C-alpha cells in the first residue's frame, strides 16, 4: 500500500504583491510614504496634462466654428 502524499498548495503572489513586499523590506516607512506620494504626484500630473490637451482640442474646435461663422 502506498502512503498518501500531501501537497500543500499556496497562492503564488502577484508581481505587484511581490514588489511591495520587497519594497517594505528594503525601505523604511518614511521612504515608502515619500515614494508613494511621488508616484501619486506623477499620476496627478499626467491626469492634468491629459485634461489640458482635451481642453485645448475643445478650444480649437470652438475657435474653428467661430471663424467659419463670421
């Protein structure tokens, strides 16, 4: 009779989870907070740049219609 082999399944961490684990191990709390704040600022700057481009396109479209109407 063969002995039953028990295999223990464990979830493979996502890449993001693994990177966060390494980050928390390597960086102290203040550095981690500063890094996340910097990344949040980058994302906010990108959002504002996108909004500016969209606003510029709207302004150009309105200006083009106004010049054709006169």
